[in-house]
């Protein structure tokens, strides 16, 4: 799987015909039925819920006219295959994945890669540039260091942290023909912050290619939608309060993707203190500031990468978002939190978030579009 741990809960729940993008972990309630019809339309929602996708829950929906159910089923099968393929190629939990082979390879040896893995590596490098290194898929040695620290219940020494930071960087990877060559043995990749989004986009394209009126791909609460639901209406995204169970906002989404990174949702614990699974590559320490980041973008790969990046950058990172990418950040903790959003995200939500935490200064953030 691409994520740290199998997550039996999902960030997304289905309530009626709404997609719930949870800022906190909530239980998935699948209320859709395969072949169910909307009351006022002749559209049918064909649903597939494959298990074992990237270590989390998965719901795939194709909305089609009555006569096209088998085409929709084919599209959903293709989507599932695309997701499994992305996992098989890019997961660091799978020994035979292309990323694991690169990580084990010695300097100077070229490892041939599929176009998919090459595309995600190239995108990862671009996101690293765009975030000045806050998003950095080469920080795998640091991820390993903190995972071991959690297992041994012992904080890493400063020297270990500095060594792990220096062990791997983009300068240590060369793209050669259709492969990747390391220039140092110690260089390692981890595409966990972006590959899920790429997989969602691939799955979305597979369902769309089947000729559907509407598509929804949901992998562990990260979603991409297009077209209409089986009532012929826009998909509805509901955002939950990260510190409670209430829904604080919902909005209609004609097309696009919404991904959430919760920096304390997956963590290691050392001496009773929780450390996020997201690392600030610039310091080598796990991030502390943002328990929840929700990002909207046209494509899931972008929403996924920016959600991870903003977990590192915090609210200051909102000013760096490219055009078409919008975000909502909850920083702090339940006793003292602040909420920050880009102006367009605020208008998408319709109302500025009021959460159940003890809310401090709330800062509407104007994105620098220049
Ligand atoms: P997400 O859940 O999408 O925020 O991705 C978190 C995953 O991204 C982690 O489990 C790591 O595999 C990877 N990761 C952690 N920190 C970073 C970072 N600073 N840049 C890129 N990937 C990261
Ligand atoms: Mg991500």
C-alpha cells in the first residue's frame, strides 16, 4: 500500500447522495446499491467497492443511462485494475514494486521503469520545485528513521537525522532513457504523498472512457468526481469538523478532486508523544502544525501532493498555491486551533468554517495569484 498503515476507517462517508470529505477520520457508510436508480431520472449508479486498494477503502461509481450498465461495469473493472497497477508499481510496501527495486539498486545501475512510474517521479520532482523542497519524495531515509524511532520508542539523535537528510536528494537520481539511475547507493524514493492521487486520476479516466454521465472515484476519502449523480445533480461534498463529528460545510462539485492530509491521523509514538507520518524534509523532523489540510484541484494528483505539501508548509504555503488549486487548513489542536482558507475555497464552502475546537484567530487568506 502507499500509505503507512492500513486504515480501517475512512475519511469519507456516504450520506444519502453526498460525498463526505472528512477532515477527521470517520467510518465509511456505503449507502449506494449497485444498479440503484435515482427517483427523478433514468440514470443508474453502478457501484464497485474493491477491497485491498492502497491499504484503504475504495468506492467507484459510474452513472449511466439504464441501457449502459454493462459498459459502466467494464469501466469500473478497468478503474480497479488501474488502481491496483499503480499500487503494484509504486508502493514501498511491495518488495517487487518498481520503487522498491530503485531503492534497493546500487549507484550506476539503470532500473527500467514503466511510463506510469516515470510520470509520477517527474511530477514529484516538479512538486518539490514548486514547494521549495517542502514536498520531497526523496526523503525516504528520514521516513525510515522516524519509523524505526517509533518502533524502538527512542528519539533519533541529531547526527542520525542529519545523515538521513543528506542520504538522499533529487541530485542523486538521473533519468536515463526509460529508467532511473542512482548516483549514490543511499538515495531512496517514496511516492506515498502523490501516487494515490495519480491512481485516482487513472481510475477516473478509465470510468470516463466507458462513456458515463457521471463518475466518482473515492480512495480512502480522497475523491475525484465528474458529471452528475444518478439524480442528474452535481456531486455534493460534505466537509467534517476534524475535532468533532459534525458536518460544518457542504458544497456542490461539478468536476474536480478533493484530497485531505491529516498530519496526526497516522503517526508514530515516542515516549507518549505523537509524531506525524509527514516529514518536513528541510528540518528532518515530523511536522507539528496542521492536523488537517483539505485541497481542491482539477486533478487528484495535484490535490494529493499539495495536501501533503501544505501539511509541511502550514498556512504560509497558501500564498504559493498555483491557479486552480484551493485549500483549507486547520492548524493547532482541539484546545487552540486556527482555520485558514484561500478566498476561492471560502466561497466554495459558502461559509467560513466554524469548528468545535477552541478557535483562535481565524485568517481568511488571500492567495497571491501573481
Ligand atoms: P498523504 O497522506 O497524501 O499526505 O501522504 C503522506 C505520505 O507521503 C507519507 O506516508 C510518506 O509516504 C510521504 N511523505 C511524508 N512526508 C513527505 C514529504 N515531505 N514530501 C513528500 N512525501 C512525503
Ligand atoms: Mg498527499
